[in-house]
């Protein structure tokens, strides 16, 4: 087939043969092809037997230039002279063998120069269309007019002969030209992905075709010609199967190898039944249709294979730098680690620490050029085996190394070449800051690619925490691997507990001077359960839940569970003055959480004024837009809002004016040493004064003794929570205990 050959060729591409041997070869192939056509037609005498000649002419014109269609046409003309011994058939054969192929090749090249075919299917349609609608009609017209002029076969109807010649000439080019190009090794511009290029002919299809032919011959021997012809239609699924499975080259050769025996068998059946010669053209029409179907299917299958290969490449490759991406690096490391006799490898992680700043100052194009330069630098390191761009400004390099010193040498070289580079822009200048972490992966370590990347991230984090040079390289020991896997196991354990809703709700009471007699204010706390039903305390799972990014699911579960519990315990709901619920940073960024809270409140008929949602100061600072939207939505529903851990996020009091808060919770780090640390006391005093001016209630957490409680009362903190007031316990126990109150001595 010619789908991948629609590119211009020069005269020098003729397989390396000098011009004269090439002339003899092309002429000889055409002459022999006509002889074979004569033999397989059982001595039928007709000029139509030159049908392979046009295919040979097209092949040599395509490979070597338009003028090389002449030698095969001369070969066909020689056969006609030998066969008929007259000048008329000889001239007709030459004209009908050279005009169409030259016209087809010239047209295809002009089409390709105008707009190259982007897909194999587009090229196949061009080839079939030009041959069928242009080359074959021209050859048929020349042959019909020539035969009418010469008086040969004058008894035949001109229109009939024109249509028949059109068919066989198109079949000759579509069948012979691709097979000859494939035989000459010139049918594929590039190897097709996912296919073996060794198979030249589809052997199963060839033997299936022979089986169909043999069955048809046996049926025809019993006088059932119609059934024999019907059996020949099984050739369609055979060639379709070949086209879908095989390469372009193998499909072309297989079509020729299977179609010719089918044509021979049909000619034999016609000869045995003494039918008219043109009845044999029924088989030609069948083969002609099957060849077109096969070429279209093969083009579609090839386009699909290339598309899948491109998608697979893009899935593993970073398109901006040409390096691997994170998935590609994981696959590459996995492949190398699976080698039984693998050497020691070094993994080096490079982080351009201030890449975002450089991107803002220099613009995305300059930043992209920097990444491309860094990618080229990585691949030019000695012993480099693979490199990847993990994210913006983050790279990884795999090198061969026998010791930690080898890895450190490469890491130092990268650090020295990149760190400190000065970038000048119209907005100012910035020096590139770099941190480099490295690992030596021992050949005997039982590790997978994910463990390698996790350990490399740890090494880069350590490098980022040290002073200049921010460089850290260590051997990847089995102890480190086991520790990492244990850590991952804990994360999966927490993920499973949250996903399966294995948790209990506890609460810790709070002194609330605004609560009426008998009413209770408390904060809801979550306790996860392990597989055996044992409690997992917050210090053991909160940080892991954040790493697993499961806090939004956990927060939704808490909200749903506490609302459901209060609805099922109306007496507890009636005694609830304020129920505080924490929202994590990831939950705050979830644009659907406000709608979820609204739905759950309506579902369980919980009064909104009894619920206070707590947002963390550090998360509010990190994403103020999301925090502001969430606070506004919840306040509009009537919920209370508390700012938790105030003071830990290094925020100014400006944030107290930005959000319409009801409560300000002073972080426990300022409460624990309140009595003995004047700085902590001053911070608390300042916070209380500002909160009063803004009409915000203050809440003190982690109150563990009476002295702290008394001092907070003197300072004027409104609400107090801590173990001294009451320990966290299941909800039922909180409502069973008496409410503790405190007498305040306000300054």
C-alpha cells in the first residue's frame, strides 16, 4: 500500500541499482507479469491480460520518477508483439500501460505538495481515488479507442470493453503496485508501533483463502457454479482480518498472495464450464472490491495504532521539555529495577526553589526556556540514564553510580551550574535558588519505583531545610524503605477507616457565659476506629488524613453524623446551646461544602443558630478568597463562625476585620504558659482588647489548671475550654454530666 509513501522521491531512490540494470529489471518484470497473467487465464486470448503492466509501471514511476513508467510499458508492449504479432496491439498496450500510471503518480505528488496527507486513511483515499477515477479510465479510454482504430476485437461492444478495461486496469495498479513496493522494501516510511515487521505474508489468511478456493473448486465440480461463486465472498472477512492485524507491507503482500490464487481458481471454473470469458471478471470485481476494503481498513487500523502510540508517549513524556513526566519516570524506574542483574543507580532531585517568582518576573516564555535549558543540562550529565520533569521547576535524574560519592558529585555539578544564575528583567533581577536531593539505590534493595520517588521527595525536603549549599545525598537503606512503607501503610489504614466511616463522635464541654441554665456548649471531636474497633486518637491520624487528602470526606462524615445524632436525640438538641464543628483547609476550598451543609441542616431540621463552624487561621490566610466565600455562605444561613488557632498563622488583626466572625479562639500555645510567660499574657490581652472592639467573643483552649482559668477570667476571656473544664468524651456522656459554670472577675 502507498499510504505512507505520499512523499516526493528522487531518481536516486531506485534501490541502489544503476540505470541500465534498473531498465532491464522493470521491463523484464512487466513482460513476465503479462506471461503469468496469460498462463493463469488458461489460454484466453485477449489484450486484457496486460492488466499487471500498469501496476509495474506505477511502481517504478513512483520510486524513480515519471519517466520510469516507460520501461514497464515497453515490457508489456513486447509481450503484446509476441502474443499477437501486430503493431496495433503493441501500440495500444504501450499507451494503455504508461499514460494512467504517469498521470496517477504526477497527481498524487501534486496533491502531496499542495497538502501532505496527515493520516494514513487520507492517503489511502487519495491513492484509491486517483487510480480508480483518473488513471484507470484514461488507460481504458486509450485502449478502447486504440482497439477500435486497429480493428482488433472489433466484434466487442466499445462501451462494454471500456468498462471491463477500467476494472482490470484499476485492479492491476491497486493490487500489483503496493505488493511490488512492499517486496522492494519501500512501502513503509516508518515502522508501525506494536507490530512485528518480520512477517511478510499473513500465513493464516493465505491458508484460509486456499481452503475457500479448494471448497469452491469442489462445489463447481458438481455443477454448482453459483454456490462456488458465493463461497468466494468469504474472501472479504479474510482480507479484513489481515488488514486489521498486519502492517502495511504485510497486508500488501498478503493481498497479492491470496488474490492471485483466487483469480486462477475462478478462471479455471469459467474454463471448465465453457462460460463466456467475461464471466471471469466477476471474480475480478470481487477482488477489486476486497482490495479497496482491505486498504481502507488497514489505513484505519494504522491510524489507530499511531494514535494510541502518541497517546502512550504523551502519557509518559513532558511535552514542554521532551523529558519524561512523573508517570514516565515511575515506569522507567520500575523497568530498570526489574532487571535481575541491575547495577546501582543514583536518583537526583532538582528543585528550582524560586521558580514561581522567576516566572512572575520574567514571564512564562523565559521560564519555559529555563526549564528546557535545565532539561538539556540534566541529560548531558555523565552516566545519565533518564530524566523527568515532575512539575513546574522540579526535575529528577537517574544516573549510574557505584557509591554515594558518585551521586553527590553529579548533584554538586548540577548545583554549581544552576544555583545563583542571575536573571534580569524590566521588573528587576532575581538569582536562581536551587535545592538538590539525591539517593543511591542499591542493587540489592527490595524497592519499587513509587518508594524511590517518595524517598527522593524526602531527600529534597531535607535539602531544602539546610543552609547553603542546599544539597543532601544519602544511601537508600532497607531501613528507610521499611519506614516509608510503614508510613504508607498507616496512611492507607487511615484512608480505609475514613472511607468505611469507622469513626466515633466525641465532644468536649466549654464554659459559655451566654448559655442559659441547663444548656450546654461543646466542640465536636472525631475519633477513628481501627480494624479491631480500637480508638485512634487525633495526633495519630490528623496529619495522615491531611496527607491522604481525606479531610473533606472526614468533615462531611462528621457533619452528617452530628446532625443525624442530634435529630435522633431531641433532648440533647434541646439542651445544646452551641455545637462547634471544625472544618479543614481542604474542606474550605471545596466549593460545594456550603451546599452540603445547607442540605444536611434541612434534612435533619437542625436550627442553624445552634451550630458554629470553626475555620483555621492559617488556612484562611492561605486561601482568603475561599474562606471569605464560605464564611459569607454560612453566615447567610444563620450559622456561627469561629476563627480557630488565632496567632499561629502569623496573621495581623486585619483578618479579624475581613471576616464577619462570632468567635475568636486563641491558640493553646499562648494559654499553656499564660501565668508564667509575660509575652504570652500580653498577646492574649491584646487579642481580647481587639476582639472586644470588634464585638467578637474570645475562646481560650487547652486550659489545664485552676491558675490559668483564674487568670483568663481576670483578663476577660469569654469562653473557656480544656481538660480542667471537662475531658473529651462520647456525646452521651457529655450530656449526662452536670454543666460547669465559672464566676468571672472582669478587669
